[in-house]
C-alpha cells in the first residue's frame, strides 16, 4: 500500500488533487492579499474617527448596490473565467491607485484616502471571496463539498495567517504602501490559480460535469436576477436572512473592537500591529480546527447542526457578556466566534449553494454575499450607535443580540434540513 493511499481513498480522491490544490492556491492568495490590507483598513478607519464608521458602512452599502448589477452584467455577457479576470484586474488596478494616493506627497488627503480605502476594501473582500466560492460550488458537487470545503477553508485561513504575519514583520520597513504592492502581486497570482483550477476540473470527468460543459458559455439571464431569485425562493431568502443575522452581530463586535483599540493605542503602527496580532492568533487556532474538525462535524453532526454552531456560540457569548461585560470576556467571545465562523459556518453555508442552478450560484449568491451582508452592517452599525447612546456598555448590546441569535439558531436548523431534502430552483420551490 502506498503511503498516501488512506488519504486518497478517504477525504481526498486521486482525481481531485490537482483541482483542489489549485483551488487552495486561489483562495490562499486572495486571503494573503486581504490580510495584508485589512490592518491598514482598520487603522485608517480608527484614524478617521470611530463616530464616522457608520457612515463608512453606509458608503460601502451604496458601493455594493452599484457594483452588484455590474457583476451580474459581466456574468450575463461573459463566461465565468472572463468575468473573474475582469473583476480581479479591476481591483488590482485600484490597488495601484491607492498606492499612489498614500505616498507622502498626498498626506494632506490621507484622511479622505483612508475613508475611501475603508469602503473599497470592504467591497473588495466580499466580492473576490464571493466570486471564489461561486466558482468552487460550480466545480464541485455537494457531496464533494462535505469532504473538501473544510480543506479550502483551511487554505483561506493559512493565507490569512501568512498575510497577518507578513504585516507584522514588514509593516515598519515597508509601511502601508509596500503592503499594498505585495497584495497586488497576490491578487494576480489568484487569477492564474483560478484558471488552473478550472482547467484541471475540466479534465476530470468525475467532478461536477454539467457545470463543466456549460462553463465556457455566458450564464445569461436578467441583470437583476440575483435580487429577484433571492426574494422569490424561501430557501434563498433563508440563506439571506442567515447572512443578515451574522452580519449584524459581527458589526456589533467589530465596532466594539475598534473602540477598544482607539482607547488603548495612540500610534498608527501600534494599532496596525494590534489588529494583525489578533488576526494571526485567531487564524492559527482556526487552521487547526478546520483541519481536524470541519469535515468530521459535517459527517457526524450533519449540515443542520453544523450550521447551528455559530448562532449557538453567539447566543452563549452575548448572554455571558450581559452578565459579565468585561474586556476579557469580550476578547474570548470574539475569538471563539470568529473561529466557529471559519471552521463551521462558512463551509456549511457554501454547501447550501450547491443545491441551486448556475445562475443562482453566481447572481443570487453574489447578491447575498455582498449586498445583504453590507445591509447587515448598516443595521448593526447604526443600531450600535443608538445602543451606545443609551448605555456605554458592551453587555448592553446583548439585549438586541440575544433575540437575534435565537432566531438565527432556528433558521440554521431549518436551512440544513431543507438543503438535504430538496433540489432547489432559485426561481421558486
């Protein structure tokens, strides 16, 4: 028996290795790029004033509403690889523009550059990752997703770790401009990896063959199909509501984290290093959990219970914060929640999209991953401001978050059962 025979006959089959490896390089590169940029965004956001963050979230939602139909237009007119090329090269060009705007000669415009960068990166992150998963659920079947999506999530986490570590090591010598150039390179690497993943998937007949046959054709359909499909289908509406609940509670915690950083650190480099350190430790623990727990949870608990882990942790965390609103409890809760999202919720949620048709995988999914997510930011950010005016206390957030978490928990169980019992069409049940 060959040394890797157990591996190939178990979670990863021999004919899946090349496609999976290229897919992992694809998502690894994306997350290295994002985590090189994320601490810069967080630092610039704090530098612009915590009170202005809700307005930045509003700007992000407006940008999403403008870009979502444009992406649908790309998918309508071009095949999936061409749409990926155009989208990613557009974002890469934007990075070069921000590089120029952050040179010392433009310091007087740094405040507004930071605000635009905050909005831009919030759009960039959701779009490029959503496009990645749209391609992945097009390449792999739901059965393969149960085995392999945890590995792909681990690739994303490894990229996040490398990006955070590079930021910590290089931020003082390269400053923010150098990190932006490095992110540009990694984004271009992801484009090459996407092409190789599609190529290898097309040479393996046991992969998602119907999708491969249609892969070189434009998806077509309506420009606003993502919105109409989501509203017409109870299943897709349920996924959208799942995303909304996640986004609202995430924004509560993100704004509280930004407030803590602003009150604790005064320097730009110190704040950037703090955000990068937090990301690094979260991602180390997440990688371990994804390698050893994601596939096992999906196999042993099933899709419903695996989806329910994140809302359950959110419910428990806000309940403890209500009783003990301390910094230590907040940090532990934030870390546990982020780990559970990347380890359990994200792979499970992507499996839900394997049950819909190709147009829905690109259009409805993109609408949910971007516009609905940022709508949740809006609800969360403005609610946070109102709640802090009523009581400047982390535990006070729990009065809103606990009922949301209860509804979210019930929804997770329903979505898991619905996915396993039906083959769905985005246009209706």
